[in-house]
C-alpha cells in the first residue's frame, strides 16, 4: 500500500450565501456568489479576518505541497544563502500577499496583464514575458513578444516539461540553454527566473520568463520561496480566475434571427473573424450515416471524405486540432488546407442529431502565430449556440424551398424578363431606372448603384443627383467585381480591405454591407456593376436577393445590350415588331419551348427571306449538340458534333469555300448551304447552351441580319436557361429531400421506407372521406402516393424501387404550377379519393395491374402543368399549346409533360414493352377523358348496363369505369366535408378570376362568371353546373358498381347546403 499521504481534492458546494471552499485541512471560506464576470475577484470580498483564514490554510497546504511534489530544483551555479525558518515563513507570507495584490489587479485588467504588471514591479524589471500554454497546440505563446516557443526546448522548455521553478544568474552557461530560443529573451550577462503556474487540476497555464540585466540583483532562494508561495496560491484559486471564462453571447446574437444559410454564413464569418482575429472561419458538417462531408464558407461545397485533410481527421476522431503551423499536422492536405504556413484550430462538436458532427475551423490568425487556450474556450462555449442557429436556419431554408418550389425560379425569372423586355419600348434611362427600382424594392436595399463602364478612360461611373461619380476599374469592391466577373456579398465592408469609402464621403452615406453583382452582355463581357447597399433589416443580403437581382440584371444586360446595338442599325418597324412579338411569345411561360422557338424563327426566316433554320443545344452529359427545333422536315440528325456549329457569331456568304463550314447537316438533309448567319447562346453563368443558324438568303446576309439574330438569340436563351436551371434545382432539391426520408439501404427496396409509413393519426386521416391534403406538410403528402402504390403491390409487381418512386413524385410535383386550384395538393386529394373508391368498390378484383398503375398515374397527373387557364383561353389567345394541340390543348399538354416526367424519373424502366405500351394507352385515354362530355359517358354507360349487370371481363367496361373514376375524382372536393368543399370552391373561383383578369388585360371578353365584382349569381350558376354534372357522374358509376351509391348522397349533402345559403341570399362560397 502506498504510504504517501493522499492529497484530497478540494470541492466547492453552493450555500445560501455563496460558495463554500474546503481544503484538505478542513479550513473553509465562504465567498459571495459569482457576479458572472470573467474573473472572480476574491480580495474585494474578503475581510481581514477571512484573509487570515486563507493565509493560515494556504500556509499548511504549501508545506504539504512542498513535501509531496518537491517541484523546486534550482539550477543556479552560484552559492545560495539558505533562508532561516523565520525567513521562510516571512517569504511565504510575502508570496500570499503578492497573490492578493495580483487579485486586486485582476479587477482592472486581464490575467496576463496583471501577472506582467505585478511581477515586473516585484522583481524590479521590465523584462517579464508571460507565456501561456496555447491550448492543444503544444507550444507556448507570449502575447507581448508575439512569439511562439516550443514546449521542449531551452530553459523555458525545461521548466515546462519538469514543472520546475528555475533561476539562474548565468543562464548562457546552463546545459539546457538553447541559443536559438533563449537568446531572444536573455542575452549574455542577464539573469533569468522562470516561474510555471498551474491550475487547480495541475494543468500548465503559464510559464513566466523574468529577466534582469547584468546590472540587476541576482535571483536568490528568497525569491524562490516567495515564488513558491505565489505559485501555490495560484494553483488553489486558479479556478476562480478561469472557470468563469465567459464570451459574450452578443457576439453571435445576430445569427439567432431566422434567415437563409447564406445570410447566416455571412454573419458567422463576420463575427467569428472578429472574435478570433483570423482570416478564415468555416463550418464543416459530417453526416456519419451517409459518410458525407459538407464545407460551409463563402459557398457550400461537398468534400471528398478521403481528401478532407486536417479537419476530416478532426471530425472522424472527434478530436480538437490546434497547430501553429498546419503543415506539421500529419493529415495536412494542401488541396483543401491550402499551401500557407498558418495556424489552424479545428473544434469538433456533436449535434443533438446524434449522427451529425460539426467542426468549427479557424485559419490564419492575424498578428498572432497561434490560436490560444482562450480561443479554444471561446469556441467551446459558443459551439452549441451556433449549431442551434445553424440547424434552425437549415430547417427554415428547407421549409421555404418546399413552400415556394422550383417553379419560383421559373416564375421570378420569367416575370423579370417580361417586365424588362416591355421597358425596351421606351428610352434607355427609363429602363435603367426601372431595373434599379425593382432591385431596390424586392431586395430591401437602402440604396442601389449601377456603375457603367467607360472603357476609353478605364473607369466605372454613375450619376447621383446629376453628379458624375467615377472610380478606376481596379478600385474597391466594384472594381474587383468588374475584373473578376464574380458576385461579392460582403456582410461588413470594414472587414474587406478592397472597400473604397470615396462614395460614402461624397454622398454623406455610411455603407455597412454590400452585394456587388456584375452585368454581362451576351458575349459574357462585363459591361457594368450593380451594388446593393445596406439591407434594411440589417441582415446580410440573401441568396434570394442574389437570385432576384441577377434575374433582372441578366435580362437587362443581355437583351438591352443587343437591343441598343440593334437600334443603332436604324432597322425597320417590321423587324422591331418581330422582336417584340418574340418577347411576347417566350413570356407566356409555355413549357413547350421547341414549339415556341420554332414559331419565333419562322418569322425571322420570313423577314430575312431565308430558306431554313436549325437550333441545336448542348447535351449536358455527352460532348455533342442535340436538335432542339428546325423547320427542315426530314433526315435532320438528332445529334451532331459540337464543331459542326461553332460557338461564335458568324456571317458567311460563301459557305462552300469557308474552311470553318461543316457540311454534316447538308449531307444528312440533302441540302446545300450557300450563306448563313449563326449566333451562340450562353447561360448567365457562362455555360454554353447552343447555337441558332439560319441558312440561304437570296442576296446573302449582312451585319443588320446578324444583329437581329443576336437579339432573337438573347430572347430565346432566357427560357432555355430557366428550364435548365429549374431541372438542375429540382435534381439537387430532390436528392436533399429524399435523404430525409429514405436511407441508403432502402433506396433499392420495393417497399415503403419506414419514414414514409403513415403514423396512426395519418393513417386515420388518409382513409377518411374528410381528408384535406392542404392540412399536411408538403413533403408528407408523398406518403399518400407510397401508400397507394404499396397497397396494391405495384412497386414489387413492376420493379419500382423506393428511390425511383420518390424521384417520380418529386419530378411530378415540380411540374405543378403555383395556382389556386389546379395544384399538387388537389392532385393528392384526388389520388386519396381514388384509393377510397378502389377499396369501397373492391376494384382490386376487377382491374388488371397495368390498369391499376395507369389509373393511379392518370389521377395524380392529369392536371400537371396546368397554368390556371382553360381551353377557351388557350384558343382565344392563340397559345402555342393550342397551336400544337387544337383539340384538347390542356389535356394533351398535361400528357406531354407526364411523358417527360416518367422518362426523367425512370418509373417504367423495369416494365416490359408490352405492358408499357398498354399502360401508356390507358393513361392517355384517361387524361383526355378528363374533359369529355358527360353525355358521352352517359351514353357509353347505358350501353354497358342495358342488358343486365355489366361484364367486368370486357375491356370496354373497365375503360368506361376508369373514365368515370378519373372524372369523379376530378370533382371529389364537392363530396367531402362542407369546410373542405368550401375551401376548394373558393380556390376555383380565385383561379377563374385570375383568368378573367388576364383576358381583360389582353382586350378579350371573358365569360361573366370569370369577372371580379359581378353578381354572385354568375358564380352560383357555375357551382350548379359543376354539381349537376357530378350528380350525373355518380349516378352513372353506381350503375356499374352499386357500392358507389354513397357518392350521390355525399354530393347532394353539399348541394343542399349551397341551396340553403342561396335562399338566405348568402354567397355560394364562404369567401366570395
């Protein structure tokens, strides 16, 4: 058994009046409760009597400490005078008093300053260097000298490693003296005293280097005794100097406001860079389930797990990394960590989502060679708060994305395109003012500045209150934006060394934050810069702000540049009309873009008296061009090499002798090109989209013709780009959303993922006639589709995996427009109603599996892409949809979109050709029948039942039954509860009024029940018409399936309610 006395650990316990400290000798001291300051100030709260108690207790403990851990080993070579016992007691008392003076100083300054001030005065020297142990970095750092010293070298290293006080009056002769390091502090003939200080857990906190020059008094054992006493006092009371280390949460208070992740990152970097005095502040996220690493800095990017460098190892091992030179860390990877010799601090922290780890990473400490223990303590305290704010913002952004959907990208960009294009009719200054006003309003900016380029003088300029303001093209954030062509979102301009305050000085304005965006022409040249200053809510500008401003500026830059060049050519009114009509065509938002572009180029071809045209677009996967549209009827190759149509604007009037001309298209189509003009199309991010070529004008082409084609190319580029961006956004959003519901192991299973299984409450609601999908979360509605597919074993039957079905639902949802009535929620309602009918009518024994699949898809998707306008509107406005499908335009349009959705999602990939053909035939018939005449259905039904019970083995009987099912589900809201019925009726009229407004604006005469403010009788007539047809349908289907007689009862219930309201003179819908 170890005979050495075991030293008891001191504990603190809370009392009514404060904290009671107990030591191994049983002495105690009652301290007042902590005030919450970073250092508890003992001396101010101690009476003389209590000080004597402390002194008595410490004296005993000092003796015990010396006996137990004899850490004092002088290495001086000079003979020393040993203090007498009385002198030793006096020296101990002096050490205690010295510590009490130190406590007094901590009221006025931080710990390091207090130590330097006190020991400089006590030892009569200015040369006191307080080295703190720099957290986990393994080095000692002196703030005043701004030097880093290794823990293993020289006298300082010896003191640190051996936990010993050292004094030596001839240090340069000491065997542990290291000239490389010690010479920096103690030159020849100087005298050195090194005092290590420990916290209450015997962890090294400071090593203090005290130097006297050659004229100073030698250090002696008296100094040693005082230092030992001071050292022990520090050891016992250090917890009151450091345990209350506190970083003001106000440092990140702004980040707790709900915002987009992009806004959060700007605020995070601004506050963290300031707090940690560093150049880079990053957040790394590691999802252990998916083994996925995401880096959040100025942008969000995925990091390869095997190339994650220092931070990767920190995340995987859950270990803090602090190094004053990052290249010394074994996991250093220059590709991700950079090539600079700079300090790094990586602090890992586990989220409450147990499988998610974050690491807060800081690099490149400014004016300091290492991250300190205080830095580690700061991030340790802030980490949980930062994660809460970050995850809240993630959820907010996901919810916002779900609510707005990817159609908002298309709608916003198309809207800005229309508005800007319309302003082209007027003077250029009005166009510019309009764009600035729209950006300022929609992005909540205090001020917006548009800087134009003066290439001759090498300047950017703008006019403010009639005064010209100029700056060089290399000056400020605007100059950086112009030179790099990049967007800069600066949360605090004072943090950016590029910021030029000359505009502020001239306008008496104070810029706090800036969003700087380049303006491009179609040739991807920067032709200007727009700067948004100071968001009104004091937040950084968001990604939404960037998207909104960019959508306006893209159209402004590309279209206006080509338009102004074109107007300089003094063109005819006929060509101007073509351009404006082209703008009108693309602004209608049709999803059949090849048809729209074909119509535009037919007009251009006729104007130029040309022979033919081609539009080819770049394949996103293969390195070739795909045919988009042409007026050549036969043998046009669907794919051609990129070199066939160069991505530069060209005029050639002797094609056969042009070395750059390719005859691939001529050879395939059996034509001969003599002359052509061509123009490339580029996305706003600089990606090549495709080429437009027009061939063979009788007298050749000139520069005016090319200008016209360039303007048309700019107009045609926009809808193609929006379509590309929407598809990319859908794909990225789909992967993110899918990961929330389907695990990796469930992706390829033919069953419902456990996260998409109904809860008990959801199961009850989903099997009830009173179901209302709009009461469910947007993503949760996916459960309805999965439940229907799984109930009839369709996933396994047709080899449809969980990930494929999810992809199909997501792609389908993205094609539904944000309109009041014909939206995705209504589609889910209709599918749920179909499921009830299938169960109530026991249709599983009647319909074949292929018919089941076709019926479910048609019910869900028969209104996909509906713009909220009816066939009459499409016909009277000469819509491209009507031009393509004169008969049943809306219904054929929905079917064409469905083809693309199923192709993209791969829903039918594992179904054999025979079944696929049968399924498509049924789907098309059901979608087209959703607009058929009920009298026709009545005739067919009567023919089926006229000779007795219907023959369910007869394919015609099943076809009529499925047509009736789709039509009844189309109006199923009228058979639900009054509240649900009333809600959807209101939405239907809102959509009718929207169409009425559009027709009125176009000078067309809508039916009266489409007009706002008309007597409600007209709307009542609409309701009666709908519900009379519904009664007819429910009566018909009951003849085929008698179990469906309850439908007529449900429909009559709401009809009677409406009649009751009509008699009382109330509107037929609550909200009309």
